[in-house]
């Protein structure tokens, strides 16, 4: 039986990235030594680091006045590293889900935090509208895609202050105007690699302005030097996750870049959302205008709640992996990131249609 991977993260990766990683474990760069054992100071690895940064810059059209870093600790570590590096006295946060709420909590260790709007009143099922971004803050923080609740900010918003975005789960899924952001960060384990490495893109002039001393490893200036070979290598970097990221970004480029990925992602999401809206057994949980292209959340329709466990079993028997909703909301969630093939979405739709026929 073929398995279709809808896990929310770590999640599906391009097959060619996996194959390259397997080969690199055996022998990296014809050295006779595997990637898990190689020194990060070898010329071959320095080349991979430089190429990975260049792929980021090319795919996202990142200007030269932005630093690009690959760090450990996950996006949750950035929840406190962001205010440590950027907050002088006050920051504003848009609260659109669990991770956005956790980011705001960590920022409070460094200064005042203003929640400009929140969708917690309706279980984060929509993106707040009509709020005003304060101008007396050091930055405005948003989470562009909410994996748990299946909502997404689909456009690069205009902000009167420095805009900071956690793009953990939708980075590289669509074109982004990086110049509208002071900083973009996220964990790799959705669209750009496996767990273990975090990307940080930050405008250089924002660094070193807080007036407070910052711990060496927390200070972004530690990890980005003008000498290219030392970037992101103050200490030993997460070598293997970065290598898989390198191979994943090569795959994205081969697909045609972010315009092509965006077209494919919209097609996959439309296919699944159309079935949810058509099928009388299921109903979507996110406001239609805010539905995520990456994480499709749905539940049994009213009157059919008792069928939930039966559908889980039914879908599992047909190879659907990872469609159980987050434990905090229940129901179902199909994560259809970049590397999730259209074939997988078609298989899930067919599964839902087959289940419907059994319960007419």
C-alpha cells in the first residue's frame, strides 16, 4: 500500500533531496567520509553553506542589505531572540494562533508587548481585520501561516514600523516581497528541509540598536560576518539539516521557483477545499477568505460527528498518513506543503468521496 504523507512537520520532502541525503551519508563530496561525520571546516562544506545562502537569496530575491543565517534551536528559540535583538522598549504582536501567542509571551521578558488584535475568541479560525498597527513600537510581529488552525495571511502587508514575520510553515510556498519585512524567520521542517535548522533573514541596519548587552549566541551579529566562510558557523552548525535544505531548495528552483510553486500549491489547496465544501460529511473550520494553502483543517459536518473515528480508520487503511488534527482542536488536518504531490491530494479526495458513498 502506498503511503501519502500529510504530516504537519516534520513532513514530506522532495524525493531527490532524500536520495541526495542518503548518498551524502555514505560519501560526501567524494571525500570518502559521510555528511554526518564531515568537518564543517572542509572546503566542500563551506561551498554547501555558500550555495545554500545563495539559493535563499535567489529564490526570494533577498537584497544584499539583509543577512541570511542558519541557526539551531527551532523557531521557538527565535521567539526570544527576536526581541533580544530588536526590541528597545515595546513591540506589537498580531495573535492568530498558538505559536503567535507563545512568541508574544517570550517578548514580554524584554519589554512591553501590545496585542493589536487576536482571533482567539473564535478558536483562531480567522485572521483579524481592520486593526491599527501602532507607530510607537520597535516592530510589529506576525505569524503568516497557522499550522494548527489552518489560516494564512496571503499578502505581504504594509506596516508603518519594522515588520517581523514567523514564516515557518509557508516560506517558499509563494513569492514574498522581502523588502516589506525587517525580519523573516522560521523552522525548516515544513517547506525547506528537516527539523534541526532555523532560517533567519534580517535587515542588517536593525542589529545592535537595543542598547542592551546580548548573550553571544543570541546576538545575530555573532552569526553573520562579512567573511562569507564564517557565516552561520560561529559554532558547529546543524550540518545534515542544512545539507537537506540545500538539496530541497535546488528542487524548488528546478520546479520553476516560487511563482511555479505558488501555482501548484493553489491548485492542490483548491482541489481539497472544493471537496470539503461539496462533501456533506465534512466541513472546513477556517474562514474561507483566510484558508491556508499549506494546512487544510476540517471536521465531520454537524450530524455526522460519530463518524470521525471510522473515517480515521478508513483513511489510514488507504494510506493517508498524518491527517489527524492537532490535539488542541481535533478533527482532521492535511498538510500539503511544497513537496506534497498533487497525487496525494487526489488520493485523499478520492478517499473522502468513497467514504461518502458508504454513508449516503
